[in-house]
């Protein structure tokens, strides 16, 4: 074991530093970029912890989370006889902030069983239920978060209706395709 390290007047390290024998290389040959490369010169992935300060780097999951926070909306028009209409499929980590169902043309001959529900296969009215065609707009601030890909549907129960349309609008953050 060596008790001391000889100093040969070295003032710093090279612009490339090899980590161990035949190991990865930290490459700082560019003054604005520091790269991790394998022995062949190809870029390597670097594992980092979540950033906790404004000056820390962030992980991809942190970036994805903040990138998905802008509010978007998706709207689909349904008719009195649409049955089940697919509104879209969420990606993971999508929050439905608000669901609005708005009558766009008059519904005629509707009765107590005429309804529009908005939800998913696990709960068909998770996001909205209670549409009555005699009022122009309904809203539900559901604020429900989907953690995995989920198909969203609007289910129209015709009842006695013989005409009418409505717009189903989802306000959300994340991605719905």
C-alpha cells in the first residue's frame, strides 16, 4: 500500500478522464458540454437522483411531470343515438381537471332515462353523469388522475330522444390521443 502520492507538478486533470482501467470516460473537450462516453467514444446514460434545488439537474420523470402540467382540452360531439363514443386514450399520469357536457342542438322527445355518462371501463360515470337536455351546460370538476393508459368514453343513453347533439369537453393535463 502506498503511503503517499507523488506530485509531479500536475495542476489539474486532462480534459478527458478515464474512470478505472478501460472504463467510461468523462469528456470535457468542449468548454460548454461535459459528456460521459464508453471506451469507444459513444455517449453513455448517466443515472442521477431527482433534482431538489433550482441549480440541480432533473430526471426525465421530473421533466415529463412538469411538461404535462399545461391545461389542454379535447372535445367530441355526440348524438342522441351515439351509444358509446370513444373520447380518447390517456397516457400515464393524466389528470382530468373538468368535464363539461354542453347541449349543442335541442334534444326532442327525451325522457328520464336519457343521459350522458363520461368515464372509463372501470367506472363508466367516473368523470360525469346527470345530463338533462333541457339545460344547456353541465360541468363536473372531477380532478381524477389516471396513472396508466386508459380509454375514455362517453355513453349516451337515448331514452325517448329522437334528435339532439351535445359536446363533451375534457379539460386535462397530460396526453390524450
